[in-house]
């Protein structure tokens, strides 16, 4: 039985990007009932005078498709104010089911019931009693792996039919769109034509093509142009994943990458990007070696040196977590490439944090009106990238309040209303009568991330309450036992 709450005297950021206003919000049965003056109602009053009230944050770049079963508390997301994840980014996905891929990253999943269809997977999501809602993308990776695999060629007609059938099934079940990861296997072996052909399947559903592009370094602009071309020729909306400029030799190129997005917008295309506000990324060690980070530096992520690469997770040898590759080069007396290969021969699934971006590009991308917020957090053991715990409060505390890169209302728009519109999740993202009562209440004066590279598993400061479906999921800074998370489907 849902309670009725009157959230009183709040500074309301409604998610549209307009100026905040003072007012009250009445919520009941999972919905926002009224916004405004509201007097004399029979409801539990929560006085939040002086505190900010905003729609629950939407994480446009999530990787919790499987993690939500292992960590249903989802504290790392909820405690930063996230109420909806968009999962399945970077070409990862859950259909067709691959036990080997799933157990490789999450050994706890050994023996869990397998699913054959999106319908079955989504039913498990609904049953899993997670704390936050989950929207999803169809991942290009598993459907290509199950058909063409790692062969560098066009799919045959038969393979195309199979891949399109999976995409169609996902879209019919409410997927937000299709994602690709073009530095990873098998995505890196697909050409532009394959991706255009597949993306045509999502266009009738108003789906979004999300892409971790082929290159975020020396060939960033060509990659942005390829991504836009795919959307243009397939007739679908586009989102560039974790928009960044990697490698010192490429810093400043965000001027051109943002111009390319503006040009596309001016041609009437629906092109956006998402971003996490840090100067380091995180991915698998295998991927950066495969993309020549230590040799030519032109494989997608710019050049890397050992001191900029931190080992964040190794299930086979946790003793190396927290060391830099530079430390291990010294230990083994080997150069980076060989030291990395030695590590991979013992554990092919090492995850790393890699420093490579500069503040000017981060700020320029963040300030652009087409950019949304996505954490790209990956909840692996060890020392995960701090974005997993701190992404959203860092935008609000550091980039808005402290550095003045964007206003508070714009920052909130980028994590709520804009994200909801882009994803066609029309039942959330704004403080508006009739929408879901997923609401964050925070202290504008103190909100800040506390997670660091050395100590990443720390909750942010300043999040006071989080409501999911009109009930307390976080109360006075503490997570409650509410597990109301459900599948969020495209409207
Ligand atoms: Zn990615």
C-alpha cells in the first residue's frame, strides 16, 4: 500500500532546464499527483526547505544488465541519485544468452536460469528485486558473435535475417535502441554498411543507435562522422557514447567533434552524446593492447604509458589491483606491451583505468546542449573506476557548483528530462503531474562525489532522499530495503 507524501518547501528543478522555483510536490501510488502550492491535504509531510528536488537521474550509459542480478541493491547507482539505468551499452547485451560470456565477468551467475528471449530476460529483471529501474538496449555484440563471429566480412542474407530478428524482438519488447562497441570483439570487424543495415531495423520504433565508436583518439572526427552517417542512412536517432578525446596528441579535437554534431542537428538529424566527467576511462586491458595503445597509439584510444594505466580488477590475481602497469613493468623488467601480454596470459579479463583526457575537452563537451550524463560504471571486484559511485554528484558539485561549467538546472536537465526525451521514456524525467514519482532530494551546497581512484567504493555527499515509485529508497542518506526496480520500456 503506497503512502501519500507531501514534499514541502522544495527548490524544484523540474528537469526542463528552466530556473528552479519554490514549491511542493504531492506523490501517491507511484505517481506525481500535483506540483505547486498545495495546501490542506491529508498526507505525510516531508519538509525539505532549502533543499533541491529533481527528477530521479537517468544513467544513459549503464552496464548493469547482469550485475543487477548479482548486486540487486544497486547501491552504487541509487546512492548517487540514479533511479533508471539504460543498460546494454557498448554492444554488450543479453540475447542470445551466452553462459561463457556471463560467467566470465560474473562467476556468481554460474547455474542461474538461462533465458532464450527478451521476454524471459525482462521477466527475470522484474523478479530480481533491484533497487532501481532498468531500461535496455539491444547489444550488437552477442548477436554478431552468434552469427558472423569475429570474421571481418559482411553478414550473409541469412545472418542478417537472424540478427534483425533479434533486434526486432528487443524493440518489440520495449528496448530503447541498438548499441555497438566498435573497439571490441566482434563489433570491430563490422563495417559501416552492416551497421546501417542493422540500424534500419530500429528506425520504425523510433529507436536510438548508441555507439562506442571505432576511435576516440587520432580518428575521432572520422568516427563521429561514421556514427552520424549510420543514423542518417538508417533514419534513426544517434547517441555517441562516452564522448571524449583520448591521448594528449589529440586534445582539443572536441571543438570539431561538437561541430560535427551541430552540423548534423542543423541538417535535422537527432544526434546527441553522453559523457562521464573524469579524465580517465576504463576498459579491458585486452582491448587496449589489441588497439595498439602501447605501440602505434592509433587504434582507438590514443597512446598510453604504463604510469597512466591502473589495474582495477583481476579475478585471477587480485594482488595486482591498484598497481599501475608501470609498477609491473618495473617488477617484470619488461616494456609495457610485453608486460601487458604477460598479464593477459595469466588473466585475459583484466580491467583497467586509463588516464588520457584533458579538462578543456571535458568541460567543452559537458557544456554542450547535446550532451547527457552516463556513468559507464562497471561493478567489477577490485578498484572500479570511481564513476561507478560518483558520476552524477561530481557533475553537480564539481562541474556546476565549484567550476561553473554549467548551471545547476542545465546539469539536471542533462541527467533527467533530456535523457528521457532522447530514450522515449515518456513516463519519467520531469517533475510533472502524472509522471512516475522517481525523485531525488539533495543539498546543492554540499553535493559532491567522494569516490577516488585509490578508494572508489565511497558514496557521495549531499544526497538526502531518493524516491522510487513514490516510496523512500534512500531516506536521510541511508538506503532503505525498498526494492521497487522494474523494467522501463520505451513509450
Ligand atoms: Zn564503451
